[in-house]
């Protein structure tokens, strides 16, 4: 890992800008290298990830790896995937699930990190928070964006969040598994097979 990337990661991990708003404390979770090919932009770490200090090390992560058709080894290799939530720390529990990601992280850190990601060929926008922030689109809902995923390629691929809380969405939208996941797997593996 080059020195400037290492310095940037350490700088982000030392960030305390939101500490007064985080009931479980500061613990920024992110992974990337200058060689990363695919950027995963999601919402924020959940409580399990916060406690074990490893991105996507929960049920959501298992489902996401299934969607991408990659092994844990491939997934956690930063030459393959950069992991960059909208909010780097667990925001705490809300009335129905976790609180929204803190709004300070993305504008403060994403531009600096993006400048260091020279080899990214694809950005997976996982969930509505990432899509609302990064997609200029006439489609107003996550479902519409995911259904029209091909219109955002080759730069972006919008996805629902793989949380078990979205099982109802998955059942109501069977086209996602039948039509979108095969395209996602093909696009991801095409990018991973490319040499920098």
C-alpha cells in the first residue's frame, strides 16, 4: 500500500467529527487500496460489524457475496473491492432498524478517497442513501433504479441493501433475482478479470 493511501486510511480511522452523535462510539469501518477495481458504497456499518470491526461480516455481507458470486477471500482483497459506506461509523439503533448514516462523512471524506482510487471501474450503490447521493436520475425510488440498472452502467450499478430486513422486498420483486443478479455477476466478474 502506498504511503499516501496508508496515511489517508489512518486519517479517516482517526476521525471523530460525529462522536457526539454516536451512542456506541467512534469506529470508522472502510477498506480500500489504490488498486481497488470495484467500489462498494453502502449506508453505514451495522452493530455486528461495529463490534467485530470487519466490514460486511454479518448476514447482509453473506448475501452480498452470494449476489456478487465471490468468495470471502476475493471480497476482502482490496485489490478487488473498496468498501466505503456513506457513514463510516455505526449510527445507533432507531425505532425500526438502524438510524440513517451520519451526513458528515461523505462530503468530508469521499472526494479525497475517490482521488486515490485510480483503478475503479465500477461503483455498486447499495441502498437508497448511496443512490440518492450519487445518482442523478429521473427514477425516484430504489426499485425503479434497480430495475433500470443498465441505464447507469458502466459507472454505477444500483442495488437494494442485502439486509434480511429486505426479504419482503425480495419476495415482492422476484425479477431482481431472475433478471438483475445474473447481469450483476457477469459485470462484476468481467471487471475483476481485468488487469490494471
